[in-house]
C-alpha cells in the first residue's frame, strides 16, 4: 500500500507528522454546523408543539429578566412564558 498524503485514516503512516489541536469531529465548517443545529432545534420545537416569538427589549429589561430567572432557577424563556400566561389569564 502506498502512502497517500491526503489519507488520514491510517495513523501509523503519519506517526512522525505532528498536527496541532483537537482532531476534527465533523467534516462541515462551523457556520454550516450552526445552521444545521439551529434547523434541528426548530424542528424539535415544532414537534413539541412550540412556536417561536421574537421581541426586542431594552438592556435594562433584559438584565432584569435574567436576574429574575436565575433567582427562580428557571430559564429566561420559561420566565417570559410564565409572565405571559399570568397576563393572558387575568
């Protein structure tokens, strides 16, 4: 068998070659991985019956929501959902 420089599956042929860092565990570039992961997350949410709502808030409100969520030991989205449920059920 000849040594092929692009072949990375036969480690014994490259024992003397030093490569830095962690080996790649995914063949796709990071930006494509993020897109795929986000698409999968949206599909999981849809399968669980969840709908997306996006809103923009001030930094002060954002910080207050984060603090309240951390104090209640729940996620920010869960806190916002609780607040909206209370308001709708009034």
